[in-house]
C-alpha cells in the first residue's frame, strides 16, 4: 500500500484505497520482507476465523453496530476483530477530519489507532510504543501511531505546521543513534 500512496501522492491530499475491489501487482526487491510467516500470518488466521464465526466473508463487513457480537468472540479473536472493526471506522472518521481540516480530531484518531494496534491487534513492539509516547509528549504533536504492517517499523506523527523538523529532531535524539527521520 505504501507504494500506491507514493505513486498517487499530491501535496495537501489524502488517498483511501479499497483493496477489495483493487488488484495490486507484486514487485520484487532485494529486501527480505516476511509478513507471510510468524505473527502477521497468525493475526491473519485469527481474523479469518473471527469473520467465519461472525458469519461474514471479511471483517470489513462488520460494522460498529455489531461490537457486542465481536466482543463475545473467544480470545484473542475478539480483540483482533475489534481492532479491524474500529480501525475501519477510524479510517472513515479520519477522512472526515481531513476534509474538515480538523487536526485535533485526526490526532486523536492516530492515537486511538496506535492503542488499538498495541492492545487489540498486538502488532506493535516496545520500541515503537516508546517512539509514539515520546512524540505525543511534544506540545506540537496532535497524535502519533505505528505505520506499516507492524511488528517493528516506523511511526507517523501529525505535527503542527512548521514544527515537524524540530519535533522529529528531538524525538530522534531521545531515541538514540541510528534513528532515521523523514520530514516531508
């Protein structure tokens, strides 16, 4: 998905991709990226099982109105499904917040997304949680979250205009040597 966003990037815009109705070609790189195995594969199987138990083809077919059914699923499928259902709702709320230029609401959605990835989907790691926490202590940060497939990786922070470089520099310095920062 990252490459799709990069190819379709225009300044001051956002893109929402619906992968049910889109085909994405595979591109090989020398870098090893093994989400098909391990914890990511386990999460996918848990989500598939949760969808089956809820009687839907995919968890994206479950709305917030069915959270009681989701919460009644056995552990950990209830938490995995809750993350997917609430994250899908957060995406739609984020679109609305961006259209309204409401950075405060969007930041809260970033933070809620990270908490859900950490607590319900369990795809964050302590190092990423630490970065999110460090970023969120900055007064200019509206919210921060894990980005990518999880189990390591990067964060994205929503920062007041004109303050991103300073925030990023302070967070990177606190993180220690080897931290990489990208400020658009």
